[in-house]
């Protein structure tokens, strides 16, 4: 069958397995195969990380059970297909939250760990792998091993952010964070240009648990880098649960719908809707964390050809100059981006291939059109020149040489894979494209 | 009709390892019922039990049950009835061997009949007196559109389901007299293990959608429900194709 990531620009013809029980998962993994195998979890990574053209893919979405929950300590044990959003809603009813959550609740805990995802509180609470206490991992040999940050920490660090290449997760323990309510108190404030934006975020991250910025990628000249910063903190008081209703994109938008004019208009409207003094309100945390989850299948906005997402991180000192160059290249290319996010990060991820680093991260969507690969190429170059890296969960276009330079712990990662998977059972389109195994 | 809001509702889920049964257990528990999961894979049922209980806060029990082992059904029903509050039944087990494999191995035909027909009748037969005594409640049985007409690709399975459907018509009449509803669910394409990998599937129902449809059908005391609903139209057409044409068709 044909599978694609969330961006839908890249597809692969695969032999897919979708076990519904633990023995079925083991059976699928141990099946005879000539080409390798990779896990496809929630389908929310954008590029080719969960694809394996011509080979096997094991879909873990049906293994979505919570195996135990301790509402004193906040420790939950989950099968890999539990979605972070489900876990969040259940945790909230016991006054806990998943400490780190990406921008969609449809990502799974398995995918969350395999990509070491981060959220709007990265500067304070790190990334997903920092909250996982153990993982039951089925190694390529078929052996099942419980790995922790202490026992075989190298294998643990290879699994955190290792885009599924160390084996199949069977279960994991996550430590939840206690909260007082289901709400956050959030503030929105405008930034007129990039310098002001960075200064605001630098200040905000010292004070607030969550900081995220929406940036107008179509603005140029004096307005380059203008946007809206959102900061938030745990609220003391409850708020009404968010309305359950969701809109669904019933069909694909025609490819031309996302053009320079419509994107510029949307961005200008989005920027000007907010008064200059900013505003403050209480919001359900799920609404704050997952704004786009209200629109089911929003990736159809980009039409049949799909889109690429570019997300890079730049180190602190390189950020002001590097980000300006990136924004100039993007607004100059004129392809625009519907949703662009600029936020600060504060901690390194623990995995060999973890994305987060102290500094800034910029994320944008680009419709898959002629010229997009050239633009991504320029952005990759700028990222590399400024000591940054591209996020594997989003990537579908990076070159292998760039990848090797961006991820200095690649050798350690390879050493672990050579030890546990000498026959290269695990494989993916991304692994081949980026020559991750060398 | 009197309905006691304070009574403790239970759903007995037979064949609880299937994806629809799991989704049903979650949905029924979300709506406030306690759950008894019954099936063969006790490790798997244990996982589902914990999951449903964590997600909903309801009591979830697990009992071993083997549809083919009809000798054990009397004791099983005794045990289940003792543990249940106000009993409702969701029967979700089934077996669908490939027709071409059945053609060369009669044991597979026997197994299909033993599970889909004899097994279902055996357990429903023993539950019926308890339901009659209770004087209210719901029975929902996951059957199949395959029972609507014998098809080249599926006729042993189809004939077992056809027998089951006929049995359920009679059971419906019997239990109706005591206030118990019997709903026959005829799924068309559902996105489950049984249909995974079959070419040409379209407009499939997810397990969650199917489970909700089953629960709603029970509440409305429906008799026969196609899931998704438009399968009623498809099967109506298929039922009315003249036999001299149908026998030549490759469906």
C-alpha cells in the first residue's frame, strides 16, 4: 500500500503490517523479509522518517492502551500507539499533564520518543525523552530489553530521537507533571520586527513556562520578522473543557489555493487582528497546545502535491544573524508560508540525534511546487553556516553531508546500531537518504 | 417503560480482543457502564481492562471464554451473571477463514461454523433466561452482511452468519416479550484485522465509529443495523440480483 508522512509530498509503496495485539507486533517484526522495516506510528512526522519504500512498515496505532497509571506518583505505562492528546486528557482529569507535548495531540508516545519531540515549554521542561523512565524495546535480534537512562544509557540515548532505527517499542513509562488546573493563563503580544521579537522571547522565557511565536514569513523590509508572541503559565483556576467539535477538511484544496497573495493576506490579517497592547486570557491547555487539531486533516489545505516543512534550530549566539538571513531568503523567494513558528529553546535533547539545542527554532511550511527544493537547499546552507541543525521529524529534503555535520553524535549513534543491528533489519527512506548507517 | 437511573449497568463483551470490541468497551464505559471482558487471550484482555479502567474510571473485569468450547459456556455464563450488575451483552467474536482454504480443508469449515454459529448460539442460549428474568437490557450481536447472500468468495462464513441472523430473529421475538432488545449488526467494510490488507476497500468504518453505532443501535432498540448505514442499500441491490446472473458474478 501507499503511505506518506503528514506533509504528503513524499510517498512510498510499502508492505504494511498493523498488529492489534502484542503477539501480533512481535510476529510482524520477526517475519521473513529481504528489505528492512520501520515503524509508522501516528503519521504526524512530515517527511520520510516513517516510510520504507519497497520494504516493510509496521503501524503501531492500534496498540493504544494505557497499561497502568499511578495517580499518586504520576507514572503511566503506555503501549506505543497511545496518542499524546489522549494521554493529556486522561491525565488532566487527575490533575496531571504530559510534561512535554508537540503541537499536535495526534502524535503518539512512541513517535514522540522516536523523534524526541519538544513543545512550547522546551526551555523549561526539555523534550519528550527527558520524561520517559523506561522503554521495553524489541531489538532487531528479537530480544526484548527494558532500557532506561541508566541501564545501557547508550542504547537509551540512541532510541530517544533515533527515528525508530533501534527497534520496536512495546511499552514505555512516562512521568507526568502535576498541575493545579486544566488551564493556562496566556498572553499575546505583537513584535514589530525580528530584533524586537528576539528580545521579547529572551525576556519571556526567563519568566514564563510556555513561550511561542507566530512569525509573518511574508513581511519584508522594516517589518521583516514581525509577529505575535504567546507566553503562558499554569493557571490556578479551572476553565470549561474545550468544545469537542472539530472541523474537517472534507476535500483537498486545489493546488493554487495556497499562493503568494492568499498567504500574504492571511498573514497580514492574522497580525493585525491583535491590538497593539496585546491581550491576556485563560485558555484550556489542550486548546493552547493543539490549536490546529481543531481542523482535522488540515494538511489537505496544501492540495494533492502536499508540502514540505522546514524546521531548524540555531545556537543562541548565531540566532540574530542566522534568523535574519533565513527570513530574508524566505520572504525573498516569495513562496510564503502559511504558518511559521519562531520559538526559543533552552536545553539539549539527550538523544544522539535529538533536535533541541539552546537557541532558537524556526519552522515553516512550503507548498510542494517547482522551486521549493532549491529554497530548502538555501535554507539548509544557511542553517549549516550558522552551526544549526534541521529537525528529522520534519525533514524530507536534507542532504546526507549536511546531516552528518549537523549531528555531531552521529558516530555514537552508528556505533550503537552496529552493535544491536549488524544485519540492518531496521531501515527507512530517511535512513537511506541521509546515509544514517554510513 | 420504567428505567432505573441508579442501577449499575454492565456490558459483557464476548470476543473482547477485536478492535471493535475494544472500542465498544471504551465507549460503553465512557457512558458509565462497568465492563466484563471475555475472550481467550488473557494477557491482551488484561491490557484492555486496565486501559478502559484508567480512561474511564469504571470497573472492568476479565473472564476467560472460548466460543468453541461450548461445554464451558454454562459455567462461564453463571460466573459472568454473578459479576455483572444489570446485564447487557455485546457479542463480537467471529472467525473468517479464506474460502479457498476452506475448499481444500473441511476442518476450517467446521471451525467457522463452530465459532460463528454454534458458539454464538451456545452462549446466547444460556444467557437468555437471565436476560428474561432481568426484564430489560440489550443484546447486540456483531454479525455480517455476508449472511445476506451466499457469495462465491465467502459462502461458508456467510452461511454460518445467515444461520446466526435467523436465530437472532427468533431470539428477538422471545426476549422482546420480556423487555430485552436484540440488535443484529451487519458490518460492511470495517477497518479491522479481518479486513486489513484486502484490496478494494472503500468508505470503511473505523472501530470507534462502528462501536458508537452499535451502542446507539442498542439504545434505540433497533432490530437490524448496517454499519456503515449505506450498506443497507448495497446489500439490498445484491440481494435482488437474479440468481442466474449472480452465480456468474465474481463477488
